[in-house]
C-alpha cells in the first residue's frame, strides 16, 4: 500500500567511532541506494537522558552529521534531518500517547534496564518512559516500514508495530464500520455466520491463531458476499479497519561486531574506541599500545592469536595472506607484536582516508552542513505534514 521506506536515527552523543561505521553507517550507505531513506538526529531522545547537561547536544549534532557524510551518507540520495526541527514528531508523539497503554511502555525491556544502569541519573521522568513512544512516532511519521537497527532496538520496533495496529484499530474505521461488518457477517449465511463469529471471538479473546486461519479460509470460500464485504470481514477478524499507519519491521544489520582496542565490543563506555576521524598519529599510538597475548612477555616467547585482541582486528582489516602470516609468525615467535600490528594500523588509516577527504569541505565551510540539514528538514516536513493531516483527520481534529 505504501512504498518501502527506511527510517533510522541516532542520538547525538558525541563523535562517532569505527564501531558505528561498521555496525550502522556502512549499512545506511548501502540502503540509501536501494530505498527512500530518512536518517535522523534524535536530539529529543538525547534529552530524555541528558536533560541535566544540554551543553554538548548542539556540537554533537554537527559532529555526528559530518561523520555521517564522511562515512558516505549522501544527501543527494538520503534525507538527513534533525528531529526537533520537524515539530510533527512531538505532535504525533502526543497523538499516539492517547492510545498507548502505560503497561506497554513499562514492559519495554530497555526501560528498567537503563534506569538501573544509569542509577546516577533520575530517569523516573515522563519523557524517559515515553522514549519508545517517541521512537514509534519517528518511524510512523514517515510511514517507515523498514527500520535498520541493532538487536537492542528490536523491542522498540515491535512496540511501534503494536501502536500502529492499535491506532488503525481505534481510528482507522470507516464511518459505521462495525455496523457494516456485522451486516456482512449475516450475509455469509446460516451456520457459516455463526462459525465466523465463534472463530473471531476465539482469535480476539484468546489469540488463537488457528481460529484466525480457519476464519480466513471460511471467508475465502464464501462465494455469496461482495468484494467490499469480504475485505470488511477480513479487517473485522483482526479488529482492524483502514490502515493509516503501516506496520514496521526491523531490518537487522548483519552482525558486524567491531572489536575495540581491548577485545571487547567497541563502545564509548568501554573506553576502547578509535574515532571515525581520529588523526593518524593517535591511531598509530593506540594500536601500538594495545594489549596482546599475555603469554608473549618477551619477543622470543611464542603466542596464540586466539588470545590476542589484535587478532580480532586482523579479522576486520587483513586478507587471508596476512592472517596466515600472523598465525604462523605469532606461534613461532617469528614476528614481533609491533610487526603484527602494522597491517592493522595501515588498514585503519586506509579506511579513514576517504572519510577525511569527504569531511574536509564541511569542516572548511560549516554552512554547507547546515544547508544540507535545512534541506533535509524541509523534505522531511513535507512527508510529516501529510501524515499528520491524515492522523488528525482520523482523530477528529480536522478543522
Ligand atoms: N533509540 C535509537 C538508538 O538509541 C535512536 C532512534 C531514535 C531511532 N529514533 C529512532 C532509531 C527511530 C531508529 C528509528 O539507537
Ligand atoms: Fe597478538 Fe600479533 Fe603479538 Fe601474536 S604477534 S600476540 S597476534 S599482536
């Protein structure tokens, strides 16, 4: 019914690192040539946890957008915009809040998790509870059915789907839908009408999926009802009516686990990152200082790459020839650890080179970035306005 559309976002929390590049941005760059894509700076979301220190948000936003551009996100293909500059996000969030049960939000696994993890902050706020609902608004505003996210965000895409369903159910009915549907049930005729009712009740009250299947088969078999009635009865089965907001699904990024400098997943909280545009000297130093197999105390001690975080980076940056050379040289003490690290250093620097080049014009002239974002916000708003028009109409706010 709607064309496939991708929406994703990132909170502006500071400069991005190579983990973001491998885990997220490479995927965005691929998607932008396959679908209509909207990439959003989730600054309202950043405020849900950083409301006590807003000083970094603006700089983080511009740094992050430059990192996106550096990684190859192309404003000629994708729409890059800032959430708070499209006020319809806040508006749809409010609209959806009317029909979102509190229990759905309290049940989201990240909710209690994060409150515990960030115990030093007071996250007992309304805004933080509403985090997934705001995310649902982000997605539904663009009728984005495809949402590229990591594993941790899947529950947020799921709740988005449930909210869309509920919205369509509550507001998506044509005038007199229930009545028309009930009339249509009678038209199926005799025993079959009664069976349809029974199956519908079993599905709606007990979630019995087999009952749903049987009822669908029954409808498909009923020759004596009109096309319109049949569609109504399909919708009535699931409690649906007209679809205003499409149901979204996560597009799971193929697990590109980017190891950090200590062998754990690269993450700011582990302090083991290399930033996307880190200067060559610092990259070299960080990799040279990486821990290695603890058994290799002296140059003459043999080691085991499996016990060394540098080896994990070779998986990302080296071809099989180099990896054979490492395996062999490490186990026989034929190479030193600094020799071994050099191809990784070279690999990281080579990966960063085009990113520096792409970032350069934006660093020289920041108005370029601002104008890309201004265009993006404009384009995003056009879509957002149209969705809100339909949402408001369905909610009786059609003045
Ligand atoms: N919650 C997401 C994260 O922390 C960021 C985000 C906000 C997002 N709105 C979104 C992601 C909409 C996908 C779609 O990573
Ligand atoms: Fe690690 Fe390479 Fe040193 Fe072996 S030679 S311990 S793989 S850095």
